[in-house]
């Protein structure tokens, strides 16, 4: 499953690229009062990485919902610390995926969902988690475009 490992790394690198592009002072910025901030999204992705690896051990995935206001960036280096953790979980996730034997990919995981309990193979869960990160990566891209427009408006006012 070397290709899946490479894909996992590529997804994270793309997420990190967007997080590094967030202008200083916008780490706590959110699209609206109910949305996750940039920092909240970073923490949610970290939590998802841990949840994936924990699900392998426990055969169960809890409702890992991202939460607005879960992180509050106060110091300049707080966001960098989140990015550093994402780098670490990128590597941890890649090592986890690379270390799986073929027979482990069919292991059944029970996942709590809004609609009830769902059962899936570990392989499907990995793909769903990567797809989930891609969703949030797109959200970050929208945030960056909106922030850029806000910044330009401020500059020209």
C-alpha cells in the first residue's frame, strides 16, 4: 500500500501549504460565528489522525466532530506549534498505513455517525479520513480567498 501512503503524505502536504499561507493575525478567523476557525480546522485534522490510529486498536471510531472555538491562538508561535503537530501526525499516519499488512485492511471498524452506527473496513476508513481532510483543505482554500479579499479591501479603504 505504498501508493496509499504517498497519497496520505500528499494530502497533508497540501493542507500544510494552505495553513502556512494564512496571514499572521488570521489564525482565529472564521467565516461566521458558527464555523471552525483556521486553528480549529488544524486541531480537528490532528484529532482525526489520532482517531484513525485509535480506531485500529479499539475497532471503534467515536463521533469526532470538529468544534468551533476549540483552539484560541494567543501567541505568534501557537499556530506554528499546531503546524508542527500536523507534520508529526502526517508522519505517524504514513508509518501507520505503511506498516499495515494486507489482511489488516479488512478489519471491521464500528463508527458512530449522526445517522447511527456504521461498520466499515479499516481500508475504507482510511480513505474516508483522507477524503475528510481533503474537504477541510478545500474549506481552508475558501478561507484564504476570503481573507485575501478582506485584506485587499482593508488596504484600499
